[in-house]
């Protein structure tokens, strides 16, 4: 039995094997994810390596959010932006405003309480939602309206904190406390060199 074209807030149980990834320099391409590991950026002039083991992967329920056309070089690829759901949150995701709990209902088809990992929203090739014959898969359910609205709010919050603050923002907020806060967020292995560079600037 074939399903229908996925729509917003519908839930599918899939393994997104082809999705868009972005290198640290901002090049975004669609990649086949057969194995977790390191992937070279598809931009020919770029030498960045993308660590795909950080990508949320495997068979999970995914909520359809938007459908888009992804432009990869000269091709347009049909994609869906999807939010993964997991019933087992790892410790670091607990309490995040972007891990939104959804109770199992007959409407959403989930078998236990799950967390929508809003910060893990990703762009997946639409073919991941089709079977071998090219027919759309059958959805497992759809999220309820209050959950949809709550996710919408949290998405806005998430994209806000992702936006790089403007120069004005830095001018208005610069303080020793902020400097310290940012410093504490640096990976341990570059703290020393970052600090030395600042001290060099001072001299
Ligand atoms: Zn790149």
C-alpha cells in the first residue's frame, strides 16, 4: 500500500541515508551516508572534512517540517526538512529547550514518550521517504496541533541563537564576563593558543 506525499507534521519511520551536510566553511551539499565517519567536502576547492558521526542517524521516527528544492551544483533535488524523534535522550540533550517531549497518542502513532530533537533538524533527500518502487511510504501518524505550535516556537528560538550576532551586538554587549563565558566554551585544546593570541594583541 503506497502512502501520500509527506506533509508538515506527519511522522515517518525512516533511516535518512541521503541528506545535506555543511562543512565548517559553509558549503552545503547532499551526501550519501552509508557509514558514519569522515567525508570530504564536495566543493572541489575545499579541503574540509565533515565528521558525519555527529549526525543523528539510524532508523527513527522523523517529523516532516518543510519541503524544499535543494540546489546542488546544477541539479535540483527534492528534499524535506525533518526533525528526528527519539525515545532515549542522551544525557546532554535532557533539559535542552530544543528537546521537546511528545507523549504517545493514537494520532501520532508513537509507541512511547519521545523527544523531538529540534536542534537536529536536517534536510533529507525526498527519496528516503519512498519505497523501492518509488512510491511514498506510509506515515506512522501526525503530531497534534499543540505540539506542532510548541515545536514551531522552539524552532524560532533555535534559529535565533544560531544566527551570528551582528557587530553592533558585540559593541553593545562586550564585557569581561562575556569574554570569560565565550572562553569557557572553547574546546580545551585551543584555550591556551587563543589566550596567547589575545595577549599578543595586547602587546
Ligand atoms: Zn567545504
